[in-house]
C-alpha cells in the first residue's frame, strides 16, 4: 500500500495545483487556464493511481472484505455509495442482493473497473433452516385450529401441509443464486455453522449429515458448475474439517469473531480451527464494527473496539488470518 499512498499523494497534489497560491502579478493580468481536467477522474495521474491499485489487487496479500447495507432506494448520501469505499477493500459484500438499486448497480461496475474490487453477497443456510422451522411450526398451529367437522377440512389441511425441507431449501437457494446472473455479482459467500457431532445419537447424526449434504453439497455443486466465481465460507470451520468442502472454499471466515468480548478471542478461535486440521492459510476472521444504530456492536468488554484489536492481532504475525470480513 505504500505505492498506493504515493500515487494518492501525487494525485492530490495535481488536483490541488489548480487552486494553488500565485504571485501578485498573476492576479493583475487575467490569463486563460487549462480546463482539460474538470474532475479527478479526468486527470492522467488519477488513471495511474487506479492502475497501481489494480496491480496491487493482483498480488498475494491479506484480503479485506466489507459487509455493508444496501438500501432498496439506493444510497442516502455519498458516504453510502460503493464508490466511497476505501480502495484498500478488496471485496464489498452486500446485505440485500435482491434489492440492488440502479445507483448501486452502476457503482458495482465502477469499482470493478476502476479498482478491480469485487462485489459479493451471502447465502445463509442457517437462516434458511430457521425459516423452515418457523414455517413448519406456523403451519402446524394453523392446522390445529381447523374444524375437523367442516366440509372443506381436507382441502384446508392439504393447503396447510408442511413443504418438504429439501424442496424448501433448494427452491430458496435457486432464487438466491439467481442474483449472481441477474445482478452481476462476482461470487457468493455461503454461511453454515454446523455443529459438533461427538454427542449426537446415530439417528441425530444421520439427520445432521443429510442437512449438511443438502446445504454444503448444493453450494459445492454450484461452485463446480461456475468455478470462476469467487466462493467463500462463513461459519465454524473446524466443523468442516476432514471434508472436501474445506479444500473447495476460498477463505473460511470464523463467524464467532463477530461476537468477540476481548482481544484474545481471535487467537483462541484461530487456534481452535487450526487444531482441528483447518489449513491456516485459508482462515479468515469476521469482526463487527460499531454503528450509531447499534453502539454495542463490535465493542469489547473494556469498551475498546473489536476492529482495533483484530487489526493488532492480524499484524502481529505473518500467519494470522488470510483475510478479514468487517460487518457494518
């Protein structure tokens, strides 16, 4: 990034030269000025700066992901635009891929062309499974209110039948994956926490393995059909240890980092994953940033910011984390 800073300073100096102080003589005799560069983007120095960023992006470096909200109506101000993201961010992750505004769509093309930044979104299998459980519970409650003596009882019971879990997950997965093509994303992050299996009964283990195959197997199938797409994971990586999914995913982000209460938690979570056989070179860390709407998010027990503790931890050793994902 030192080279990037050099180009940034150079670009800023050139941009500021148009308003630099001149001598008294210059003020007494009006002169025509060079108006070729009406904006920063028109300046050839800025083009060189963007080229340097794109060159840096192609190097082997820690990846920085920024997970941000994208309102359906578009950015409320310049600060919410994708084009306002720091150029040190490699990947922008949108919270709502199904409601990308025209402004955000245009910004996606701009940051991709200008800085080689990628734009992704997350498909959360845990959220899908939770939604299915709530749906099944609600439908069962509605069926319980029906009058068995009513003439249309059988018809209403059929209408309130609980859908098959596999069909429900695959239908929703198909819908969410469609955003890649219709909106033009660069890849998907799949979220699936998983669980420890050493305490499960034989039937519980079979049910869990079927669920894992449904979720991660479906994601793997998509990746095999579109190998050029960026393909990452959020969850508890050690629960994937010993499976082919570990090798397929790019970065494996540890979700628990978002709930850090002290600065030592990142090393602890990292060691937990490594001890279970997760390759250190694939581990990334999720951290939450504080926001005006949620001032407690991303704040440690000593009132310091989790993002500051993560920065210190990542920089303390060359083997710590191949990337960070910053929520909010």
